[in-house]
C-alpha cells in the first residue's frame, strides 16, 4: 500500500510506486515474455587492456557442456531452441530444446547430451537465455536505481533501466530490454565502460528447424569422458618421457623411502630445462642457476640448493624431509656434481617444528 501524508498524497511514495510498477512490467517481460524468434550478433564493449576470466564450479556426474560466447558470435534463438556460431561461421553450440550439441572441442564431431547439462558462462550469458524469476530475487543487479525509461536501442523499441550492484561489486549496470519480445538487447557498466549488446537484430522471422539440430557423428557423454581420460594419459606420458630425457630416467628415491618420480608437470620450459613437478607426496622444481639463487613460494617444508647449472627445490607434501633424504635425492638427480647454497626452509604458520 502506498503511504499518504496528512493533508494529501505523498508524492515521493507515489513516484516510487509508479517506478516499481514499471519495473515489474519489465521483469515480467524478461522472465515470461513472448517467445519470438530472434537472430543477431553479439558485440562486446570493453576498455583497452581488459581481459575476462571465469571459474567453473564443481559438478557431479559427466562434465557439463560449457557455452561461452565471444565478441562477434552469431545467435539464433526461438524459445528453448538455440544456435550459436563463431564470428567465422563455425558452430559453437546447438540445441533443439530436447538434445544439445557442443562443438567447442571438435567442430566436426560434437559432444551431445541433455540441455540440463548445459552451463552458460561469461558476462554475455543472459543475452543467450532468459534469467528465471528466481535469478531476479537476489541482490545481483536486480533492483532499479531509478525510473524505467522508454527508448530505442539496436533499432528496436525498448525499456532501459539502471540496476544497483550487489555489495561486492562497485558499479551499477544498465540494461536494455526489447518491449515486443522481452529479450535483453544489451547491458553496460557505464562507469567501467564494459558491456555487450546485440547488433543487426531481427525479431519475428521464421527459422528452418534444421538450424537447431545436428545429424552428423557425435560423442556420447560416455565416449567424451573416455576421450578426456585418454587425452590426459597422453599428456602424462609425454611429460614423463620429457622428464626421463631431460632430467633422469632412473627412479628417484631417498632412504625414507620417498618416491620423487613426478606424474604431473604444471610448468616446464623445454628451451631452458626449467620445470615444476609433483606427485601425491612430493614437490620437485628447478630453474637455470641465478646469481642470488631461487626460492619457490611453497607452503610445506622444503629444501633449496644449487649446482653449477641449476637452482633446485624439493619438498614433501605430507611429510618432512631431512638433510640425509636430500643428500640421497641429490645423488639421484645430479651425481658427482658439487652442491652449494643449500638451505632448509620451514615456512611460518605450519604448526610444526624443524
């Protein structure tokens, strides 16, 4: 109920009620508006030097399909049917609302699965799909800061409104919504100079059903998981072969005994021979020898030392090494080479003593 001040209406409250009524109309169009066919190109607006990243969440079962749009991608959408192409015309993603096809890894043989395994990522995701009513119930750009205005955008009649940021974000967001279809036409953080919008937008034309399907070869979810596993094993074998050639092919152990033979290489430089490697229990790294030596930023207790050509580092993930263990490790890695600048480093805050 709109409050009334003594002696007459409260104009501020009446204006607020009018503004919120207009926003409710926009919100209804955004969530349940008429499903008119649309096609267009998404163009991004970014300040110079801007790069965007995103982090995927955990998901049980087969890995989800991740749909990420880029600048210049072309979009066809009608209801829950969607087609996305790269700027060069290659397919990225297709769904007919019953089945989905993801062409990200293989443009000739997509992975397939149900649409409920699809995750839309990146800041352009809401130009591809409608946010549900539940999505608009939180505080993440869901509350107008001012009135809803009528304007023209992307050659379409639309509403525009500025939305307040959540507590952890600095700037508000302006959106433009097509009045006929309820399609979000664009968004922009005017303070940051960042956003995206549809260009060359066409609403209401007929689409061939073939746009939203695929009748070629596919990877089933099970086949795709096997493919990922095979690729991972191939990379592991390549890294292990490189380590055998560049460092040592002999098993690496100490008297504990501790197996230092790595099975993962988050970093390696074939040109310099530098690498970071680890297995379930140990860490092992080296860099070309420098004047001041090299110390990694590791949490576990670790040792650093140098040989004539290299700066080395080794540590235990769930165990503490000692001087004798490091001497045995050094004999495996570089027998007969002199060692200098050796130090034992026990980072503070581990809750252990040296």
